[in-house]
C-alpha cells in the first residue's frame, strides 16, 4: 500500500498539512512566477504568455490576464480560449 501525499489529500478535498515540503516548494514557485508576471509591462505580451504557460495548468489562445495576479499553486488553474 502506497502512502498518500499531502498534495493528493489536498486535491481530494481531504485534510492535509500545508507545511508539507512539496506543497511549500510549489507555493514558492507560483509566487515567484506571479511576481515576475506582475512586474511585466503591457508591451510584453510574449513574456506574459510565457510566464502564464509556465505557471498555470493550461491556458487557451488569446487569453489576457491583467496584473496583478496572485495564486497559491497555479497548476490547478485552467483557462480556456
């Protein structure tokens, strides 16, 4: 029997430990990318798109997200066209 990770518990809607090292690392990564996104200028659409592609779980074509943008993990966010 394999152990259930704290991330798996979180995604299943169960009680979990948010201080888990894996979850802390994922939050840190998301905050770093969101900070980079929030520091972009309106004339950097390619850079913004690249950051969102790295941060989010999925993003459609021609999506515009105006800074500031904040999230805990990002990988659970999917935006369609």
